[in-house]
C-alpha cells in the first residue's frame, strides 16, 4: 500500500469519529502517541516501537484528513531531496 491508500484506510476506519472530535483534540491524541513512541524508543523494544510508530502515523494521517491535506501530495516536498540543499543525502550543515 502507498501513503494515499493508508490515508484512505484510516479515513474509512476513523474519519467520522475523528471529525466529530475535532482537529485540536485529535491532534492532542497524536501528540500523546508521540509520547508513547518516545517511551518505547527509550525501552528499546522493537515490537513496541513498531506498534507505536504505526499509531503515530495513523493519527498524523487522520489529522491530515481532517485538515484536507493529502499526505502523498504533502510529501512531494521531499521528492527532489532535502528541501534546503536539494541533495540526497542532505549536505546541510548542522547548527
């Protein structure tokens, strides 16, 4: 499945509920999931990290859907490499 297909799947599963909840509360759920991913990374358990990563992506996709953002289109920002230096891999200096 590509990113658009996953976004459509998440819409089928949750869009009605997420839209009713609203973008701010739904975004807060996303942030909570990011915290869970952070905890999983600290513990170093690959299965839990993978699970929390999927949850973060699903919540981010639903936030995008509520805001009428096509994830596939949005990611075109990176299609030609780093948006700043246009290189792959990025050669921007860390500050």
